[in-house]
C-alpha cells in the first residue's frame, strides 16, 4: 500500500503543479537553489538507496520516500521557515487524501525538522536530512545561484556516489577540476552537509569518509 501511496502522490497534479510554481518562483525571484520536483525526487531516490543498503523493508522505505516528496512543499511562500509550512501542508494533504501511514507522526516530524534536525532519534528524519543535504549537484542551482559566491561552486559537482561497506560510509563527490575548494569549504551550506553526514554516521554507527575526485576532502575532518 505504501508503494501505491508514493506513486499516487508522485503523479498527483496538485503536487506537480505546486513544485512547478516553486521552481518558477525561485528562478524568477531570489532563489539560489531549486526546491522543485526534481530535487524532491533526487532526495527520495537517495533515501531509497541508503535504506536499501541498510536492509530496511521496502514498505518502510516507501514511507520515507513520501516524506521526501512532501518535505519542500512549504517553499511556495519562500525558503524561510519552509520546513514548518511543509509539515502543515503534508499533515493536511495526507488527511484530505485519506492516506494512512504507519509512521505518519515520524514522517511529519521528519519534514518539520529536515533543515537543521541533526540531533534526533527519528531514523526517517536523519535519512531525510542526509539525502536533502547531499543534493548539491550542478542541476540544483538557479541561474542566480550559478553566479553567487559560495554556492556557485556546486555547479562543478557532477555526481555524488554513496558506498556503504561494513562499518564505513564512503561518499564521493565527482567534480570538475576547476572547482574552487576553499570557496566550497567556506560556504555555510557545505558545513551543513558535513553535519548531516556526521549525524547519520553517528546514528548508524559508521565511520564517515568524504572524497573529492578520490582525494580525501580534508575540510570535512577539520570541522
């Protein structure tokens, strides 16, 4: 049933139009990174890969993917305080659509805490936080974001690969050679990426390792 719910939400015109409106708003106004349908699907897919690697049941994974689909709906009114607005929208949407989820409370809590909720025992939230923060590839930026100091360095990240083996969480950032590492390191959101990785690794008892083009990302170990 959870898989059917996920498919129904993903294909719901209301959700698709909402994220299209968010995308247009961010491109036309002051957005730097897109909180659109592409982003939430990237997050959902990342959540799935992480949880499959950890041998979670597919029904639980599909619930986490629903959290990912709904986590940025509050960006319709802008980025500030959007996690709480997303929580309110998701709560009303699930009730209105008569979608009954086993872990609804945890899902709503995860949506509300997905921005800075690093210290949590909610596995849905900790996975959502990590997947959300890791979506910093080049297709995430608006045209303004490609020019803004700091975040503009994300346009040189072509892909991100995650590999879990035994007690290690290895994350590889595949980047263009002309990426400016110091500017990348100094940008505030990069520090949130580091926090998310460390929080997830601590919760799941992994040793985290970050690499840029196979070379150890030294800034991660200094934070």
